[in-house]
């Protein structure tokens, strides 16, 4: 804040929000990165999945995300915007099928939802209405070639 007047106006605004029950403390969200959220989700949710196949697949997806999306993982949770995930979607669509990207975005939405309230986040930036999922009809399964062990 540049002046005492600015600081007092800010304090009045925060106190007013507290009085009305509208204040949300976002200090935890400023200290927690997306990478931290992914690691917490792996430990608290994925590790407890009942099916080994789903646990292994989810772990692989999240660990790939941590390895390859270091810049996105470094963002503080409160600073994440839908644009970050739209850029991620567009980059991934150059590498993998639309169905894969849809699964990854849905998983990232669940990762953020897992800790959203504790971090003081009002919205999840990966919500379906904010980040449009790619259409899988433009890439039908019949157009792909699946390799088998005998080939």
C-alpha cells in the first residue's frame, strides 16, 4: 500500500467482509503450489484407491504432470486461472489424443477440489464451464492403430 489512507480503506473493506461472513482467508492458498496439491492428492487420495489398475494409472498421470509441467506446478493455488489450463490443454493436444486430455483435466479438477475449501479458493479454475474440454468426436477411436505384442 502506498499510503496510510489506502491501508485504512483496505482494512475497512476486510473488516466489513468479516462482519458479513464473506471474508475468505487465502493465506494457505498463497503458500501452496499446484505441485504441492498434486503431491497431497497422490498421498491422501490416490494411495487409498481400491483398484490397483486405477491407482497405477492415476499415479502415472500425476507423476507425468509433476515432471513435465514444472512451470504450471510452481504457481500458487490462488494465482491459478482458467487460462493456465487452457494453455496446458492446447499443448497436450499437440502430443496426445483428446480423450487423454479430457481425463487429465478432469483429474486436475479433482486435485484442486480436494483442497479447495482449505485453501480459501472460491472457484476451481479447471471447471468445465471455464476450460472447454476437447471434443473426442473429431478423433474417433477407429482412426487409430493399436499395436499388439505380435506386431
